[in-house]
C-alpha cells in the first residue's frame, strides 16, 4: 500500500535523523484527487489531509467529516483575503500566511469567530517572483508583526524551486524558524521529504506518492 510505504519511509527518516518516532506529521495532499481515492486513504485510518483551494475543499470535506471522525484539514495553497472566513471555518491549519493584509484579516476574523486555525508563514526561500511567500530578509519582521496581532503562528512553510537543491532551502527555513523560536516546519513533498525530515521538518506534504498521479 502506498500509504504504508510512505509511513515506513517517514519512520526510517526520523530514525536516521535521530528524531523521536512519530514527530513528523504526514499531510496527505488530496487536491484534485477523485473522492474514491481519498476515501480509500480515509478507510486506512489516515486523517490528516491537505488541500490547495478553499472551494474544492468546501465541496469535498464536509461530507467526509460526517462519515469519518477526527479529520485534520490543512490549507497548503495560496489564500485570498475574500476566502479567509470560509478557510478559517473549514481548516484546522493554514500554511500560506504570506502578506500583511491577509494577517490582519485573519486576526480580525479570529476575534470575531473566537477561534483560529494553527498558522504557518510561507517563506519564499528561492525568492521566485511567481511564487507566494515573504522574502527571507523580511521574515523576522513579518513573524513579529503576526505575533503582535496575536495570531497563533505555529511555524514556517516553504516550496523550494524545482531546479535547486531542496536541502539548502530546508536548512534556510529551519534557521529562520529557530531564531524566531518557532517549532513547526512544513517542508518536503513526495520527491524530497526524507531530506526535509533530516533537516527538522515537522509536517511533510505528500500527494502523488500516496494517491497516484493527479488527473487535471
């Protein structure tokens, strides 16, 4: 079973890095996967999933939540401010806090709703123009601003550039997190999650290796 294989690879990577067993959370990235594939993974007892789009998640997860207890849903794609309320009501964690306007919107809604998902700040470690995330040089100030807003910042997230060595980006993210006293590191995907675990990842985002190739 692909899920079992990924779990055992995570356990092995934890062991090789001298980390506690079970310290890394596997986020099964279910975006654009057909419902029957997602249901098959739910049937195997997995409960932590990642989605890229608020609308897609809203169409899929309320139904699954009626059938399966304890679902832990993570938004890993970019979040528009006009979808922030819906995202906060739907997701347990948001991994893509990346700009002041979004941070202040989330803070206002947290006051209004009396709750807030766990938040990760997305850092654009490769400084790519087409990619979301705060620049590494702005990360410390942005983290401080989010804390001033009383937001529950759990950690940092990155998506390394495809053509560069991912480990360099994971190491940079870990360094920024450490100097800001943040424990959460959302980094590593199907092709590189072992490297991410070696460098301190607490959450790895694995999609195609669990569900098979996506059909768009």
